C-alpha cells in the first residue's frame, strides 16, 4: 500500500470488551481479537481501529485511562499487544489504536500529583480554577455525562474541569509539559509498531484561558434549546479553541518522523459539536495537520439525499477539497445504524441527550446503508457487527453498565445496546463469544439468526454483500480516491458519480440509491458503459433502457462510459 494508504481505506472498529473472549472470563480481550483477525481480513478491510485497552478503573470502560503505556489485565498483557500487531500485519491489516488525551482517570499518577497542592511540578497539568465568591463553580460549563463540568478538590481548595465523568479530569493543553508528555505517549506506541491513532474528543484538548460562560443555544422552532443542559449552550469556550491546530501540527511532525515510505502513520480525530464540518476541514487541511477527521454528522437522524450532500459538500469544492474526511454510520457511542435508519427496530440517539425515537426508513436494509457508506469520498469506519446488519439491543435495567444510561434510564438507556457481545455462532453458548456462564453484557438472542456462521452459509446475507462491496471499493480507484458529484439528490433518491483518472487510465462509476419506502423510476443521468452489467445491485435495482428502476432500499453500482 502507498504511503497515503489511509486515503479511501476502510477501517473496522473493534470494541475489545465485546468482540471475542479468549480466557473465558466473560469479557473480550486482546487474545480474542487476535484469534478472530482472519475473519476481519476476509471482509476485505484495510485495517482495524482498536478501542482502548489501557490500564483503567473502567468507569467509562477504558476511556478513562490511568496509564497510557500500560495494558489493563482485563484485556491481557503487553505481550498480547505485540502478538496482535504481528498477526494483523501478517494479514495485511493496519492497526489504529484509540488515544484518549483530553482527560485521564483520577487514578492517573499525573492527577494524583497535580491534586496534591498548588505548587507541585504537575500543579498546572490539569484545568484548575477558584470557586466564585459564593462557592459555586467557576462558570456555567456543563458535562456531557450530566451536571456541571466542575468538581471541587479539597486538597487544593479549587475546582477541576471534567467534560465527562467527575472522575475524568481534563488535562491542561496550555501547559507545554502536558503537550510534551502526550507526544511521548505517541512516540511509545509508534515505536511499538502501531500504524496510527484515533484521537478521542480531539476538539476538547484546549479550553478558553478566560473561562468565560458559554452562551445559550438559540431556541429551535419548538422553543426548546436542547434535551439536556449540555445541549442548551454553545460550546464556544470549552471546545474548538484556536490553539488546537498548532498542537496537531506538532503531532503530525512526530508521526511523519516515524513513517517510512509505504509505512506512513496516520491520525484521525473524533470531532463533536453542533457544527463539526468546518472543524474537520480546519484540522485536516494541508500536510502539517491531521491526516483525516470524522464527526457525528452521520451518527444521528437518518438523512435524506440532500442532507447527505450537505455533509459531503465541504470536500467537493474550494480550498477544503484538499482536506480529507472520514465517515462512520455506527460506533460504540450511538445506536446501531440498522435500527436508527431502517432494517431494525427504531432506536434512540443515546449519547448527548436525545431521547426521542428515530423513525426508521421502511424499505431500507442494512445493505442499503453499507453501500452508501462505502460509496462516500473519504476514509470509512465500519463498526463491528455492522457487516452483519445487527440491530440495536434492548437491555433490562439491571443489565445496564454504561454510566450515561444508568444516570438517564428510563428516558435514555445509554450506549450498552450497541456494545453487546459479537455473535459468532448461532447455536453455541453465548453465541460463541465466550465460554463463561455470564458475560459482561448479556448476548442478544435476537442476534442469533444473524451470527457469522449463519451468514457465511447464506450467499444472500448482509455479510456476503459487505464483502462484495468492500471488494469493489478496493478494486476501483473511483471509490477509494475519486471525485464525487451528485447527479440526483431529491428526497430519498441519491445518484452519484465517482470518477478518478491518472496515468493508468480513467475509472468512473454511477452509484444509485433509494433511501426511502416508495419505488421510483429515474431518468438515467449519465451514460452507462455499453454492454456492461451492473457491478452491484440490491433490492431489485435495475437499468431499463434510459431509466433507473429503484424499489425501496435499492442500490445499483454501474460503470460509466
């Protein structure tokens, strides 16, 4: 693969707790991941994104790190990481690991020293502030996990900032020593042989030094400002600060210095917020910042064709065209796309305060959404089980583990429903995930008919469709690297042109989608190659002379003249 292997690549997200349990304790582990890598490679993806496996008290299941260089015994050992890396590389898979740098766990040695006094060597490594005269927090900032984003520390007689759980204090990136320490963490894992980083909540690294109050969010048409306090304000002062790109340039220099030709490292930022697309462009533009970034643009309500194109527009025109986006339809923080958008029971947007059911699209199937995702210009992230069309799981209240769900049930059940164990074998105990009598989250009986062994035996399964789509993306430079143009974007009908030309020739494809519940006939907006059969069809899509016939949920990929 070339030094820019990440452009147009497809990375498969593995949530280790729920992927495969090798030691029989009911929790997935690194050895389990390694044992199942041949399955991942057979999908046709380019690499994996591995969610955190570092030492942690597990209040937020690994996203609260107590030692950035250590491996939590729950997942295995340092040797297990080396074994996984070697196995993945033998299979031709890149390995991107999560890096959680915006905050730590309170158990982290850095915080233990910082909290001890106001004059120790790490006193300013975290965001500390005095109380207001009445003892209240320094400002109105709200936590994404609920309540004020400040917690009182009696040892210092100050508040510390926490954008998430109170036990997850935010690092102070205005402190040069913090940046240096974080870059040393990056060097450590690059030296170990990882191919890149997924940067958790990268737009929260910096805060406003003035600690100004955030202004209220403008009221919507219904008069509401948001469904949770954190959504009722504009995050002007605790996110997306102007100092961030300079730090990202420092990180890029470290990564470039660790990459050889054909072995370049990459970094992808997770970017939240109400208007993430401009931030994605700002963080990835040029060769001195991040390689790519992704947002929650496609992780909420089902878009129509015009909304899809609005998300893609910044990378189709102007100077932003040289920036490189990434896209995901599912991950470990939101209900599975098969339930959110159609093909499964309606879900709820579980992280960030949305509590209303998201209407599903009758007629659409998981293959519809997989085909759309793999048609987009950018790097693609596929969440474990998405290739099986798994729907969101519903858990009993006593089985919930997610702190967000525990705090908000029954209005919002949290994120556990997208994290249930992976179904490998339909008739095996625990669906083949574990030999334990009880798993950390219960397996979902509704996933049994969709288990890997059942789908491997069915040529018409979602799994086999995923493999065909991934093979097309690998085979066609138009899909990996090509320009994207909307030929039709009307209601639920989306017809795209993807094209790429270089010294080796020209590759052009027509990609048609019906995202809705009614059949449509569309005049063919571009000339299909004479005598060429479609490369992929789903749900009865067909070419009839100069017409595209698109039943509900239909997909058609065809070569253009």
